[in-house]
């Protein structure tokens, strides 16, 4: 398998996952309970927090070995947190947009 075909297959898989998440989040957000659609964003947030917390020791060890300071380690951890929360933001955006279109209450905001 060449690099280009592997890239195309990866993009197709990511697109299918993104569309599936979009579909299920819209289904949950359409429920009358204002907390119904928040399960998936909360799950993605928890997963990203666990992944960052788990990677911190190896991050510190690697960066100390390369001679980087504490500020570089903190900035790297923050950047990793932002990148791992892209799915969280995507799902929460779908929740907000769906609830707004239906005229339902959007947590943590009022109508």
C-alpha cells in the first residue's frame, strides 16, 4: 500500500467516524431533556483528560532529555490538550446548533 492510498483510506475512515458522531449527536440533542445531548461531549472531554494525564510523565522525561525547560513542557501539554479536544468541540458544536435550530434550551446558556 502506498502512502497516498493509505492517506486516502485514513481520510475516508475519519469522514465516516465524523459523520457517525454528527448523526448520533443530532439524535441525542433532539430529545427534550437539556442534558440528553451532553453525554458524548462529556465522554470525549474525559477521554482527552485521561490521555493528557497519562502522557505527561513520558512528555516530561523526553523533553528533559532533550534539554527543554518547564515552560516548553507546559506549552506542549496545553497544545496537546487543545488538539485532543477537537472532537469534543465538534460534538458540542453539533449539540448547540441542533438545539438552537429546534428552539430548545442550550446548556449552559438560556434561550
